């Protein structure tokens, strides 16, 4: 059964079927590629494991390395390293023989299918043009035939009219004859076009499209056979390394059988035995009788007396314990302990003057102070998880960044979970490669991490959406700013000042000592003016009602003294020397550096 004979009217079905076949090849290539990645990672982990436990040179005693159990363990590590090499060979063969070859073949099939579909489309367009020409000739013939009938009726009517002249009758008959002749020509043209259209239609349905469909059928069958060969090659690649893997496993088994603890014990005895005789029994010395005592004392000079034997035994005993004594350096503590540093040293040169004044000056340089205001010292923002201490725009950016980081981490955990599932499937199909139950703790931990990250991602998604809504509202409010400054603004320290909320900066500032304020203002005045790093143009009006800010008009050009440090505010200066902070989003900045 051929597609061209039985599926002559199923062009859409054939097109969809061939496309799904190519998609299947592409999907199988991706599957094999991921399998090769798993094999490569598995081989890499095996190599790292063998390298980790492989005995390093000089790290072990030579006597221990000569023991059969140590030698067998080293052989096992070597066999595992060879086993990892076979897994790498499997990955390389699959990549070269399946992935690369099928990818090239897939490109050829796509091009071939595209060519056949173009031929079918071209034949379809030719048939449609023939249909249009047939319809046009048919309509023309119909129109001209009606005109001929109308002219004939008019000529007959004119001939019967007694008032009509002979010239009118002749003209009407001539017109009717001409129309009849034109209608006859259109009839012949329509008949010829119909014959041509039928011929092209037969050519299309009985020759062109069947040939194209049969070519697509042959292409699809070749695609299926090539894919089947790829399936078989997937298995043969694994079988090809099985003999070598079996040898590696046999080597591990042989290494376990080569352990001979009895020979190891004999070798240890043969290598470390001293050859000394065991000490004899100690004789009893009776001091209750003086004669015997004197005799015992006099026997000290005799070489075979009991004290001499006792002395020999004592010396032998001290020799047995000699090797277990520790060196003096390991027993005695260090005679020179490290001298503790003094608890109260000399003050830093930076605090040569009043420490409190120095701290305030450092805060002026790093924390963007509000001129003649110390609100930031009393109301430092608390860092929260949702970055609520930041201005809206900076908060939104930080939330989005945090959300993207969590999303990337979640994707990594998901990929790891998928890899573990695939590895578990491999273990279930090939038990000699590993135990599937060993992956259960990793699967459980990965699942917990995924659930935790999903919860955090949902939480940050909510905060990002909330920050986006607030940002749009702030943008709408910012467009309604005027010179009077009666709208909501965000103060430079990140606190939002509503329309009806009074400014407590004066009350907070009043808590500081007047002398301390004068000293700080003198220090600020003594500092040299900062060099401008660029300029900016105001896009909106800003009232500058908060402490440390400066007002500006739309279109006003200001010098930029300090860039935005991430809190949404920029420090600027007018030509008259007034400095303050303005919202970064309200100006267009051009830096010179």
C-alpha cells in the first residue's frame, strides 16, 4: 500500500506525520546527549573518588603498603579508574556514532522533506491557476452568450418594428451576428480550457502528487530504519564495553581474594621480631636472716647471683618500653607562649580630635548626610527581607534581582532532580552499576530544596508585583508635582512623607545640643566644595521639602556632585553653591568621567 494511491487526498496528514517523525529523531538525539552527559559526570565522579582514596607517596609507611589488604585496596582503586574510563568510552561512542551522525542525517531529511513539499506546493499552484483560467473562460462564455441572445432578440424586435428604418434593422442584425460569433469563440475557448484543466487535474492527482507522496513515504521509512539502527546502537555501545567492565569487576574480586591475613601476620613477625629471649623467673631473697642477707650482699659480685639476673631482667624490660617513650618535645609544653596583645592600646591617629566629631564627619562622607540635620543618626533604616527600607525603584530592582537568583537556584535543583531520576532509571535497568536506593537521600534533599525555593520564589513574586504597583502609582504622583510641593514625596532617607504628615525633622534635630550643631556646621563649611562629575537636566518639578533635599524646576540644569549609590537619590549643586539631594528618576544625567 502506497501513500500516493491510498492517501492521495490526505496531504495535511502526510505533512504532519513526516514532521513528527523528524521531531522524534531530534528528541532521541537530545536523549542520547543527556545520557552521555550523565556518563561523563559519572566517570568524572568515579575518577575523583579513586584519586581521593589513592595512597599518596610518602604518606604511608612502607610496611603498611606491603600488606596484602592495602595492595588489594590499591588494585581496587585502579580497577575503578579503568571502569570510569569505560564509562567515558561509552559516552564518547554514543556522542560520535549516534548524536553527531543522526544530527547530520536529520539535517539531510529536513532538506529533502522541504524539497518535496515545495514540489507539491508548486504543483498545487499550477492546478489552482488552471482552475482560475477555466473559471474565467467559463464566465466570459456565459457573459458573451447572454449578450448574443440579447442582441438577437433586439434585432428581431427591430425587424418587426414598422417604424424602424432599413438601416436600423441592418445594424441590429449585424450586431447580433457579431455577438453570436464572439460567443461562439468564447465557447470554443472555454471548451479548450476545460480540456486543459482536466488534463492538468489528472496529471496532478494521478502523477505529480502520487510521486511526491511516494517519495515522502520512502523518506519516512528510511528515517524510521535509521532511527531503529540508532536504538540498536544505543544498546550495542553498552554491550561493547561489558567485557572490559567484567574484567574490571573480576579484578576487584581477585583483589579481594588475594588478601591473606595469615601471610601478612607472618611477614610482620618476620620483619619486626627482636630475637631476644624472654626474662626468667625472679628468685626470692630472704632478708629475715642476717647470714643469708650477708651472703646475698656478698653475692653481688658473683656473675650468677640473683641480683645480676634481676638487673638483666630490668634492663630487658626497659628496652621493651624504650620505643613507647615520647620525646621531650612532645611532653613538655612550649616554654614561650604567645604574648597576649594589650587590651587597651593607643588610640588610632584618626581620632586625634574629638571622636564624636570624627564619627559624624565620616557619616557625612559615606551615608549621604542631610545638611544641618541628624535624622539619619536617630532613624537609621532597618534592613528587612523585602527591602522595605529602600526607595521604591531600588526596592523593585533588588527584589527582581533576588527573584532571578532564586529562580536560577531553583532551576539548578530541578535539573539535579531530573539527573537523579535518570540515574535511578539507569541503576534499575543495570543493577551492576549501582543501587537505586542509594539515591533516595539525595532525592529527598533535592525535593526539600525545591519546595523551599518555590516558596521563596512565590514570596518574592508577590513582593515584586507589589513593588511594581507602587512604582506606577509613584510615577503618576510625580507627574503632578508643582512648585508648592503639596504632594507625596520620598525623603532621601527612604521614609515616605504623606501629604498630611507633619515633618518631625525639626523636633528630632532639636534634641541635639546647640553647640554640637554649630561645631558640625563649621566643619562642613571648612570642607572644600566637591568637584562636579557631570551635569543633569530636570525632567519634572521637585519641591525639595524634606531635610537635605533641594528644589528644582523642570528644565533646570544642575551640577552632579555625587552619583546614585543605589538608594535612588543623587547629590547636585546649583551655580550659587546650594547643594542637596534630588530623586535620580526625575533628572537626565550626563557624566563627564
